[in-house]
DNA sequence: GATGACATGTAATCAGTTACATGATTAG
DNA sequence: CTAATCATGTAACTGATTACATGTCATC
C-alpha cells in the first residue's frame, strides 16, 4: 500500500487553499511554500497523478483555445479529511542536511581569506532573503488585520513567514560571526607584520576575554 | 565522470579529523556532524568505497581476533587537497525541506487542541536538543581555551555547536509562539462557555469564519 | 537464552532531479 | 527570429533509506 508523502501533502495543502493546475502549482511552490519546500514540475505532475488515484483530489480538464488544455485540481472531501488528520499527527525529528554547517565543520583546513569570502557571501544571501520575507509580511499585514484567526487559510502564510524571518535572521547572524572569527585572525596576522606585537597580544587577549563572555550567551 | 557528493565530503571531513573505520564513522555521524548531516551505515560503506576508488582515502585492514576485521580509513594527500578546495567553494542556496513548517501552513484546518499538542511537543523536542548542545559546548570549553584558532580541527565543533544552539533556540521559540496562538483561541472559547453574553458575539464570529472557510475550500 | 555492541557488506526500493519530448502564443 | 510564458507529461538517473545477510563476544 503506497502512502502519501510529505511532498504530496504539500500539494494537497496548496490545492486546499485554492484549486490549481499543475502549472499553477509549479509557480505557487515558489512562494510561500517554496520557502520551506521546493519541487520541479515533473515531480508535481507525478504527485498529482498519485493524489488523484487515491481520490484526494479531482481533475477537471478545461479546454482552452489558443492554449494547451488546463487540468484543474480540486480537493475532495476525502482529501480534506486526510489533510486535517495529517496536519497534527506527531512528527518525528527530521534528519538535518546543511551543506553550509558541514563546511564550517571542516573550515579549519581553509585559507582564512577564502573562509571570510564564503561566510560574507552567505550572510548577504540570507540577509537578502530576510528582507524579502519582511516585505511580504508587511504586504500581508496590509491585506489582513493581523493577529489571530487561526481558522483562516492565510494564517498559514503568516506563520510560515514568521518562521522564515526568524530562521534567516539567525543564520545570517551566525554567518557574520563566522566571518568575524576569520577577520580577527587576518587582522592579527597583519599587525604582526607591522611589528606592534606586544601591545597587540595584550589587546587581542582582552578582546578574546570579552568575546568569551559573549560566547556564553 | 562521477563527482564527490556533499555527503562524501562529510565523510572526508570526519576522516581528516582522525582516521576511522566504517563502523566508527557510523557512530561519529551522530555527534557532532549528525546534528546537521545524518546517514545510515549502508550509505557510509558505499561512500567509503567511492572515496577510496577516487584515491582520497586509503584503507588499511586491521586483523582482530575475537572481532571481525576492522577497515581503518586515512585521508590521503589528494584527499586533503580536495577537501580544502571544496570547503570554501561558493555554495548555492539549498532547497529547504521542513515538514513542520509545512504543517504550520495547513494548520488552519486543524482542531486547535491538536495544534497546541503538536507545537508544544515540538517545542519540548527542540528545547531538549538545545540543552544537549549547551552541555556539549560547556564540555568543549573545558577541554580547550575558547576563542581563536580557527586552524585547529576542534574549531569546527565549536562553530557547528554555535549554529545548532542558535537554530534550536529560534525554532523552539517559534513553536512556543505557534502554540500560544492556539491557546489564546481556546481561552476565548472557554470564556464563551462561562459567559453567556460574549458568547453570542464570538459564536457569530465563528460561524462567519466557518462559512468563509467553506468558500475557500 | 536474549539483547546489544562490534563489524561489513549487498539488494531493493523510494524520493527527487535532470533530461527528454512536444507545441502554441505573445512580446521584444 | 528569439525568448518567454503557457501547459503537460515520460524516462533516466542519483541520493538516501530500508531490508536482507552474516557472524562473534559480552552482559543480563
């Protein structure tokens, strides 16, 4: 017995928001779901076929002149029941998979300058993403009176955006910290060459102690 | 030409820290790398075979009486060169995949009580993980004088732990916030039962919302 | 006598990406 | 005439999990 995958529930959730074709889902899977789940169109069409076979969505072929026919999918009663049951099912921890953190683990091998470049680049990337989320949050705050109402579909957008903002802010901050570690290293190497050694060692030590205290945070 | 996968670099990085057998790597992939990359033993043995074929690690079979033979892998010169080059290569953003955030997106369908249960459970899970990271951080702080030395392998442990702590704190906080949204909702429902006057208004509101919900479906 | 640690592998399957395949319409 | 958007699918492949397979020793 084939089970429904997490990705297929993602499709179901999107269709529950409002009926869509495979093509439209391909677009919609970029925002806002794309922030935490992505897929290629081929994967989407397969998922739709599977959900249809399980009776969780219904297909309606809409003839279009001037355009290829559109297959519009609507969630069925069985689909709503399945989605509602799934959405609060206990969730076991997911295996993490972060290439960036893996790099950090092996970064001691790297040229410090290259390390700074990597983490500053990543910081910029995540700050840009953060800004985009914040812009989107501002725009949904205009459309809806914010806080509650948990029972309305748009609450999902709000909740996921909050998550995205927190996560991006946190990772950008960590990237900045990483870059700074290597910049400090480069600073010290530069100072050594200019022969202000003793004083600098003292300063470095003081600085280190202060950061040590901050590290404990 | 077969390329080296991110996972295989993870193995390389572990072996660069110190030589290990496949069995040992299976254990080591739980801590600390397991916090951001996991693998099953079968996957590990395949990866090792591949890395060996590419000349990035070398195998030494150690005969053991009373135990099956152990295959100890050591990183080669070529392996160090490859790892060092990879570690600062520009990294394109990785497709996110978060089942929990997906649930949040569809949570408007759920029974509020079930939603609270889900997010409180997740909060507890992430707080427990946070505590574990903090304990580990405390223990590596005892072994090593903290801040610098970016060039020593243990810096990787420190950096990844910082990342883990930040990430877990952030997600636990978000789970708490989510749970509170639904608790607030339940509180209001509870008041309804005890106070007849407000109840009329709130029920009218609920009815409106339910009608709205059917429309969107 | 059962469970769990030690120890290494192969085979089957599943999830997801990339490549292949087709074809009309619209805007530059 | 070139590229982008609309529109849907299949096939091949890769990355990762699960199941199969084997066997010893130590501890409860």
